[in-house]
């Protein structure tokens, strides 16, 4: 493979995940995740992991670099978002770890259901405006 093509691959593997660096840093520093779509970040994270596996299977170093960095950034945002959701719902600290995990997963599941409901409502509103 020509060196110019390899350089392009490495540049892209750095630039693409860097686009998510500002959001990741802002989330880490401010711990503010209101308005972040947990569904979008779950899908994005899964896509990164799948592309990472694909890159490993191809031994494509630029893809491995890109998807590793992007998956780490997405995971950080997902963890902080999940933590904030659970914290905002007032989880009982007296619960055992197993119960805390169960109730935390329920909070996240409920948030995803709420996002889906909002998306459907938004779609219906837009369709109503077109008529």
C-alpha cells in the first residue's frame, strides 16, 4: 500500500475520534449529561466495538486506533450518563449491590423507553405539521 494512503488512514483514525473529545471532556469535567441521548451513544458504542473487531480481523491498524479511541470516549459518556440517571432517580443506598444494579438497569431501561416515546411523539408532530 502506498505511503500516502497509509498516512491518510492514520490521519483519519486520529481525526474521527477527536471529534468526540470535546463532548467527552465536557461530560467528565461538568458531569452534566442532560440532553445526551443514551440510545444514540449505545448504538454508537456498539458500532465502534463491531468496527474494532472488524479492524482486528483485518489487522487494519488505523481502524483499530480509531475505533478503540472512539469506543473509550463513548463508554465514558455512557457510564457518566448512566450514573447520573441512576443518581437522579434517588437509588436507595441501603440496598445490596445486586439490588442496586437491578434498580440501576431499570432506571436506564425506563430512560430508553422515554426517549423512544419522545421520538415517536416528535415524529407524529412532524407528520401532523406536513398535513
